[in-house]
């Protein structure tokens, strides 16, 4: 690779003198051409031993030259060496220790230049990129040459150079260009480093025939910074410090930013205070503000404004500067205790009053409102030894609120003197003041009071089960004004178990019930009774009698689980756990003593005895069944009683007994019960058959002239399952199939019985006959049916069924049919007069031998004829009805 026209400058020599092997160089001498292009490398300076080479700041006194951190010294602008020599200085500064080092540079012009072919062989052709840069805000003229690039391929081919990328065709487009024949880069306008600090684009070398002769070169153009930006403050700068701070207390830090290149002289800012310099100072390099006075009092002035100047170039005269206003706020400290507005306060309260506000105590505090430095906290220092008072703070007004929380007694103390102190939630700081106090006199006014018991709670210790009539104590009260108990009466207000009686005039407590310590009314052995005392002016006072019942051994241990089950396991003897409890307390309770009575059957034994339980185990294999096992359980004092445990031995499934088809113990009785039930059913069936199918023939006596008489008949009509409710209301001139069809009752009832089962014949009057009788629609059949049911089964069925009479009785049936038709139509249509004739009727002569007695016209017909009961007689009655039905 070569830079320029392919010529090397012969005679170019570098002379670097060093102080020592491990010392930083102090001088650099180099021979260079008279005309230096931008990017020309002068020398590589060894900075390895120069100060702390990792934090060096490198600058040159000549703006045409620059040095990189790796020591590469080069020309950043095209320049000319006049008078054959040029000198400048390289400055090195350690940014941590601020130590400085100077290197003197001398450049000499060599006039002897010889053209030489470059014969350097490379395994790969490559561009030789040189670092170069352009200065921001350059005044031109433009376009301006920046740097010449050249490819090694130009030694063998005529190449043309092209560039592309940022600043060429990409934004900002048109900034850079290249001379195709020479490779000279040009810039076409001024640039701003604060907008784009460097530009990156690519260059390529193409021969005239269009073939790319080298790989593309990435070119980076850095923009050199100029001090064109002033330091800038934030719009609002607020810092704070506690009032009365010591001298050199840190208030806060001021920060101004500079857009110039960071870590350069152009962006290094120094600060100074322009105003209020008698209270504050600022550290120039850091911007930290300190106090220089202790006279900062927030209650006098809480805010200060100072004007601060920020200048870059470390505050040097040629630096750029700006000013800003900084607001300093003084933070409040609790340097002012609250003070009372008066020297003394008084309050008045009636005796026996409690939970009442009696006084408001105002205070003043100069500290910041609604802060812990301002909020008051009141304390009663003296006079509240009995706890009668409470004081708290009103959160809105900051006043002290004095309450009476425990009644005061005028007879004991008519005036209570208090001392109240006012403090803050926060402690005092920076002040030698103390908390203020004020006296408060509370005057107690006298009122007529009710009686008071000498003891608010009377404690008594009594043995349980004391006999009735025993005096266990006296609970008396006194009038607080007279200190006498004369005229005071006593009553119970609470005695849950009614165990005590209080003598009305003396207050003596007498036992009137069994005082059982194990009662539900006793808690932890304590029973409470409330007593009320009433004086002559009906004023009252109450007190509580607290009775501690002493335990006695009046309870034996009791088994808690008396019904137990043992599941059979082949070849194993089962056992159950028996638990007991004793309501008495120690030493009248557990551990228990378990045993059997003397005459026990030796089938069981006791094992694994514990304090309150044991295991009852089979002593031998026992058959399945239920066993009653007597046991005796005693407490520590030997109090015991015999108890019985029921144990069932059975086969189990999932821990539950499985019931066997027959019980071994009850098998005979079960069979006898079954046979007895069968015999009872057969006897009942025979009785029913006799009643329904074995009626004797009886003749009809019609010579006595009686009308409307229910007559027994030996003619078996249709079966007993025929019910009036199974007929539809008659329709005039309707066919027999439409009028007389039986209806199947919902859900069962008498089945498959139709009028079609009976013989039907037509007559000339629109009626039909059943077995020789006249059929006048459903009504005539209902009349016959009801009469027969009446005679065969009595009033229990609400009417009987009577079959058809002889031809001589035709007129009677027609009369009855007309009445029934009228009644049935009334029920179907729900006319208002359907009950009008349903009353008892008196007849002149009922006839002889009538077992039915007097009946009214259909008076026994309930709604829908009342035959619904037939459906409830069960399957046996239906079977009997089918047997007796006429086929």
C-alpha cells in the first residue's frame, strides 16, 4: 500500500530521543517533506512510560497536528513547512493526578527526494487507511481537499476511485466526493460535530474496463471539535439545606452541561457564585455548594436565590460562559417548641361523668405547619395518678383535648389539679429550649348519687353442693353522701342458674339451688351473680358477686362410647377402645381404674390401660352377635359405678357390619312372623270373597207404597269397580259409545271396565237396557250403582250400587234418574244452585224392613260422586272386583 503518487521520500529519517528506557520521551525530531498532506504520519511516539498512560489527555500547541492515544503523530490538515523547520509542543496530562508532561517536537524539511518503484510484495492487496479528520464549522472555501486515498492495484492498472455510504448518497447526502483519477477526498460544506461526530463510508478501486481491482475500503472521517457551545444549566435548579447548618455544610451540587466533545478542554466547566457570596460558596471544579454562615433561619427567611456562572475551558479567559439561577431552600428543623396561649386553664365537670370532653388547650408553634416539628403532643405530668383523664391532639387545630374517662367523686376530691406539657412529635434540634407546661384546675360539681357497693366485685369461695339455706356472704352498699346503708334494698339482676337468693334489706346471699361446679352456667369454676342496690330516691347501684366453686368428688367416670363394633377376622381375637371422662377436676378425676364385676363371664379382658381409656379384648373366640359387657370404672379417690358396654361382633365391609339374610338369634321368630302374616292375608281374602260374592237373594216389597226406598237386590250388576266418576256427563241424543264410555282414572285405578262389558239393547225412546233394565244415560246407571253400593258396603263408601229392579219399578228409577241427571249437570257446569236441594228430606213413610234408613236425594254424593277412594284400596281389591265382575 502507498499513499500519494507512489513515491517514497528518500532520506526521511526519524530521530526520537528518550530520557531513559523507562522514562517518558521529552523530545521528538523528524524530517518531513515541505508540503504535508492531511493524514501524513510524522512519527509514532512511545508513550508507554508517560505518567498513567491509561488516563492521558493529549493536546498539541499546533492546530495542524494531532497525536493519538497510541502515540501516532500525524498532520490533520494540509500544511507547508516554511523556513525549513517547524516546532510545537505535545502536552500530556494525567486526568486523575492532574500531573503534566511536555514533549518538544521539531520538524525539519529534507529537499533530497528520489523517485522509487515500490516493490513491496504482499500476500493480499489492501488499502492503507490513514486516520484523518475535518474541522467543524470550517469557513471554506468549498469544495475542500481532505485526504488522498490510493490502492496498490494502481501500480498495475489504471484505476478509478468511487465512494458510497454516509455523506455521499446517504444522509447527509452530497457532503463528500472523490476525484476518480487521483483518489482525493473532498468535503463540500461545513459540518457540526455536535450533530454527527464522525462519518463512515466506503471507497472502491475499479479499472477502466469496469473490473473491481481491490477490496472496498471503509473510511472514517472524524470531526474535530471546536469550542462553539456554552455550558447550559437546567431550567430549574433547586437545592436545599437544613436551617442553622454548620459552616461548610453541603447544600447541594450545581451541574451545567457542555455539548462539546467530552473529556476535552472545551467541555470542562468551572463554577463561581456571582451573588450572595456572604452565605454560600461553590467548589469551582465540582459545582458543590457549601454554607459559610450559621445564620440561616427558616423562620426568618426560608428561600435564597444565588446566581452561578459556569465557564468551559476550566474557567480560562478564552472559555465560553453562561449564568443560571439556583434556588436554595432551607429545610425546617424542630428548633421551636410549642407554647401555650394562656398561663392557666380551668375546667368544670360533674361527678360520676365519664368519656366527656371538658377542655380545649390551644398552642402556638413557629415550625413548618403539618410537620412532625409542628404537630403537638400533650402529656399530663401530674394529677392523673388514678387514670381519670386522657388528653389527645386535635389533628386539625393542633389543640389539646382533655377528657374525663373515669368518673370523679366530689366527696373525695372537689378540685383536681393537673400539669399539662406540650411537646412535638419530633424532638428538639439545635435549641436549648425545653417543653412548656401549664397548670389545669378541674372543678368537680356535686350531684345526688345512687348507692355504691363497698366492693365493686365481691369474691367468695364456696364448696359446690352446699345445702339450701346456707348463707355464703353479705353484699351491702352505702349512700356516698351519708355513708350509711339505711333504707337501701337489694335485688338480683342476674342469676343464670337461680342458685342464690338476696335478702332484700340486708344483702345476705343465701343458697336456694344445687350449686354444681360441673354445670353449664359455670366457667372455669366461676359463677357470677349481679346485684342491684336501690335507695329511697330510686337511685341504683350495681355490683357483681364472683363465686369460685370448690370441687367435690360428686361425679363418677362415665363411658363416652358405649356402642362399639368388632369386625370378625378369621383366627384373630378382636378388641375395642373404651374411653371415659369425669366432670370433676383433679384429684377427683383421671387416671381411672378399670375392672369387671366379680360375676363376669370371663369372655373379655382389659388391656392397654391409660389415664382415660382402655382396650376391651376378647378372651376367647366368640360367635357373631351382640354382647353386653359390664365394667367398673373408678377415679383416683375410688368413686366408681358399674356400666354396660354394648359390643356387636359381625362381618364387615369397609368397616361397617354386613347384615346377614337370617339372624342366628332371631331366626325362629322371623319365620313365625312370616307365617303369621301369610295366614292373616289369606283370612282377609276369604272374608272379602264372602262379602262380595255370597249375597243372599231378597225379594222386593213394593206393595207397601213406599217411594225413594233403597232396595237390596240379588242381581249382581257390573263389577264393583264401576264408579260414577268414570262416566262423562250425558249429551242429548248421543250414542251409547259417546255417553257411557268408562274413563281410565289417571295413574291406575280400576282398569279395562267399560259399559261395553254389559249387554246393551236399543229401545224406541233413545235409551238402552242393561240386562233387561232401562238405560236413560249415565244418570240412571249412577242411581242404580249408588243404591247397590249403599246396601252392599254401607255408608262407609258414601253410597251403594243397586242393580236394576223389576219392570214394576221402572217409574221409580226414571224419577231417580231425572234427579241425578239434574245433580250431575249442576256439578259439571258448576251452577250456583247445584247444592240447593242437597239437604235432608222428610218422607211420610219409609217402608218396612229397610236397613238403609232415611236418605235425602243424593245427599251422600260428594264432589264427583265420592268414589275416588276405590283407587286407594290396593291390588287385592282390584283382583276381587275382577273375580266378581259379570262376564
